[in-house]
């Protein structure tokens, strides 16, 4: 078996303002593993998001933020509900663009293809991404 090289991600993540701080959404292997643990597989997570699930949005955002919030044993110190408390319903449309950018950054170019320019569901369709009228 060949030597294993240390691999460091050059991706720092996509900056996003949440909870009064600039954070970075990054979907590394740990983020995808957490989504698999919760949904069974990544496709189920994406299906839930496409259906407009607020829970899925919160879970996926949490997974993208845990890289900045780990204890010395590699366990997330950030709760899903804490992430939810940082999000205002009126921010869903702009948030979806940032989430889409972070997801595209995580995907290899060959897999992303032309669909990499597609926004995530909260800014599509007549009922998705719309904010309450004031």
C-alpha cells in the first residue's frame, strides 16, 4: 500500500453572517457524514431541502458550520437549534444563495456540471423563497 499524504482543504468556506458573527459554510466530509447519519443518505437530505423543508435547511446549515465548532475530540459543539435561532424567515432567499454557493464549492466540477448554477429551493417557484408581506 502506498504512503498516505496529508491532505488539507484549500476551501475556507463561504462567508455568511449568522448570530451576529461572520461564519463560514463549508461542506467537508464530516458535514456530509452528519447529513448521512441524520437522513440515511445525502440524496434524502437534498430531497427534503428541495421540498422546502425548514428542518432540512436548518440541518444542512448546521452541518456546513460544524467545522468551526468542534471540541478537542472532534465532536460538534454547535446545536442545530442554535443555528435555527440565528435565522430569520425573511432571510431565507438570500440564505439559499449562500448555501448553494457553499454546496457548489464542495462538489467536484465533474459532478456539479451545469446544475452547479442552480439555486437551492428556497429561491425557486411561486411558494418557495417568498417572504411574508409587510
